[in-house]
């Protein structure tokens, strides 16, 4: 008797792409789209990548750069975690982060240990070195790297003060941060350094009148008081030196004595003006939100300066040499909210008023010299410089409801043109990539889509995650871009973020991110070596560096994706599922959970538990490794075979990871093995 012919096993390739989709009907979606996701991002090369972590920053060594060594030998005396070991011949020291039966693990080595020498703790010999290695076991290697990172992390401190970070900037290869003082009566400006946060000395200021010569870089002397001050910066606020009627603000760091209002001041014995207001320290009012821009206005200064505003204090210019100079516009109100540099002018916003300096002179706000004001109907929420040269470039100006384009090159030919009525921007969400992107009340939108689709939901590039946007559109606190990953990123006050990957104007996917802390401000910048870096200030007073390490500042990264239910083009046909092959790429060891739901997770079908697959994705290449710090048997691409059992009309694959050990990994493709069965009755 001839046996029954069994249907052949078939294979379904699922390419993970498209990002999160919360609204499109299941049967209308490609099988690689995610229905739920957290802490994965859509990779520009395909697949979904578990995001990199972040770590606290104050200028001291980065935790993610910390390394360890395993020192093997016979331990002859007590040695404990936290001890400092000293070598007998080289004088090298290191800190112990783990102790095992025949070895110790150390970090913070001040040099190189030598095999055969002795180690001591507080003068007591504890062991002789037989071997110095790193662990070839992927998981142990990750654990020791985390211990080393945590030890380095313990040195890094929050910005001194109280409350959230008010602003953060990356300038002159330093991070600048603002935070309210402990007593809440002022705000402090701090700069990162190899020893941690250093207070920025804002200096002092006084005003002179009847000025006949600039005292910049000269010592002024009070004719009657005898007080002195070395002036490091002078800004004319009215009049002119040539007519001896200049009114000027003079900045200085130190002084002797106290100037008297009305007394003459001299430079080298020559009277150059009179004291209009007595000297006083520059003190910033608390609160506000600092926004910054870097520019040198066509050679106005020797090097680019940092310009900023916060909605509470005067705008400012901060020079690379440490000078802090307030910008006196003479306008009311005195505290601008947003700032931009465009067409060699400095732009500031005061509610619905857009004001700009004279060309090439950010401290000159005299209309006669080319300064001016443009008024809109509502409060301005964003300004973005559009592509183009000095003659053709323009600036988009947003309110919450409308979009305008500012054409022209100066006050004699500015032309503010309505671009789209009914589509605007939420404050702090504007970024430039291949196009300008902002968060509107309806979702993320670009200038091109708003022009083509108007003020309808179809104009947004986040239509497929509309519930996520609707819940958070009033919680946006900042944005940035990651050019290497081609991502536009939004951050919200509920600890969440949204990473949108955009390549050549095409959206590859939007994925939600969940942090343990809430960001309050974000900045990206370019390091001296050309690489990019990003930082965010948080509500706990710390500044964090983004896209580094495998943890959230030492805490686990909980990540998961659940793909849409896949019926393999036959939604009414049962399939017997047999196996899944999951292709994973990366550069470190990782343990990844893989599971699946059958038949819309029906209660009438046995639903399995998740499998945990271990993958050592480390690999080494000739001329691209350090001896004793690599493994030969690693692989940067590995398929993980998962047994799948069950019969249903569709299946949803889940991938998850909860760990503070593992570097980012990418899930590229999944191949399902299945056999078609009968149709549903």
C-alpha cells in the first residue's frame, strides 16, 4: 500500500523593515512591520537594531571606554574588590573589580603589568603574576566590561545645583550646561573638564558714558575712587566714540576697589569717559530653557562664538576664551526665547516678534545700521535655516499653527511669505536633514509634505503611529539628528523618545524609545576628529552622552519588538509551523529572547514560552585587533535556529532583550519553516 504523500515544507522570508505601525489593518501590512516595539531602531541598512545606551558625562573618562585585565596567579593573601594593587617592579597600580579562585580582575591600570612580578595591597604581597589576559567567554567579557564601566561611572557627577538641566550645548569640544543654583535664586553655567564640572565665571559689568575711546584690553582707573579693572570686552550701546558720546558696557573679571557713579575713568592717565553705573557681577535669573547657536558672523570674531537665549535673561555671546557678554538689544521685553544665525544676522524671538541685529554685528541693534523687526500673528516656535547660498538661502519661521518663509538678505529686502496656513511647529522640535522636519500637532512633518498635502494628517510622516503622537504632542522637550544613522529624534517629558530613520527623503521606520530618566534638553555636535556626538540633560541634574555602551548608565536596556501577524498571503489557511531561523548581526555577545504568538494569540491554541538564544557576535580581522583582546571563534553574523510548534492561520514573531551587558545587535531577517494545511471552516 502506497503511503500518503505529505505536503512539502515551505519557507517564508521575513525582512524586518518598516518600523512601528499602530493603525494600518493587519492584512495590509508587510510581514516585517512591528506592531509593538521599544528600544529598537530601524537600521539604515535594514533590520531592527537594539539601540545603544547612554552614560553620564562631566568631562572625565567615559565609562564605556573603561577596560579590564585578568591577572592569574596564586593568591597568597586576602584581596578584595575595591583594593588597589601595586606591582613590585614597575610601580603600576590598578583597582580590583572582581576576585576569583586563581585570578583577580582589575581596571584603572596606570601602566602595564609584567608576568613574574609580585602584587601587593597596602604593603602585603597578595600574588605573583603568572598570566595577564582578558576573558574569551563572551558573557564574562561583557560582565567584566560592565564592572569596569561602573567603577569609572562612580566618579562622574551631576551638574551642581538643583532641579532639571536648563540647557546643554557642545562648544569648543566641551559640553556646557545650565542648572539652577542650590538655593534656586540664580542659574549657574558649567563647563565639562577632565576633573568634572567647572563653574563658568560670567564676570562683571559696568557702564560708561561720554566715552571717547574704547578701553578694551586696557586697565581703567577711577579718577577719584582709585578703583581699577582690566576690561576684556566693550560693547557700545548708544552714541559713538568719535563724537565722545559713546555709552558702552564694559566687561571684566577682577577689580580693585569700588568705582563711584559719575567719576571720570582714565586709561594711562587719559580720561576716556565717566562711570554711568557701578560695577556688578553678572547674575542669571533661574528658570528658562537655554537654546544656542554657534557662529562667527563672517569674521566678526576671531573664532566662532556660542550665542544663546533662555526666555528669562538677556541673550548672550560666549567666546572660546571664556568671555561671557550679554547682548543688549534695547528692546522690550528684554529676554528673548529662541535664537538663530542667518544671512550674517543674529535673530531673536520675543513672542510674536522676530528681531535681528545689524549685518555682521550681533551686538548692534540700531535700525539705522540695519537691525530690524518683523511681527507675526502668533508666538514664534521655531526657526530653521533652509539650504542655499548667501543669495538664495531662506529661513523657515514657524508658529504653532502656521509656517512662513523669510526670503532676502537684509532689512532692505526681507520678505516674510506665508508658506502653509494651518501647519506649524511645536517648540524645540525643528531639525534639518535632507529636508526640514518639525513636530506639528498632527505629527512629524517636513516642508515638502506640508506643501503637497496641506494641513491634513496625510501630510505627516508619522501617520502610522498616530496614537503615540497624539499622547505626547504636548510633551515634546527637544530634538536632534544622528547623521550617521540618518535619524530625526524627538524627546518627550514622559521619559520616551521617537527615533525616525529617513534615507534620501524616504522614511524607513519610526520606533519608540523608553528611558529611565526624562530628558529636558538635547544637543548634537561634531568632535574635532569629525565624528558626531550627542548629549541630553535630564530632570535629575545629570548630563548624558547618547549612543554609547550597552546600558542606560548602568541600568538594563529593556527592548522588544513584536511583528505583525503574518498569514503568508493565505489568511484563511492553517499552517503547521516547524522552525524559525533568525539572522542576527552585531559585534558583541548577546542573549536574545525569541518567541511567537499563534492565531492572534487565541486562548484555544497553546501559546509557547520564549526561547533564549545565545550569540557571540564578536569577530576579529587581521590588522584590526589588539593581541590578548580578541577571540578567534566569534562571528558578526549568526543565524539562531528556533523550534516552532503549533498550527494556526498566522503567527507573530517576538524578539526581546533585557540586559545592561550587551552592545547593540541587529535582527535582520527571519525565515519561517511551515507546512500548509486545510482552510479554516
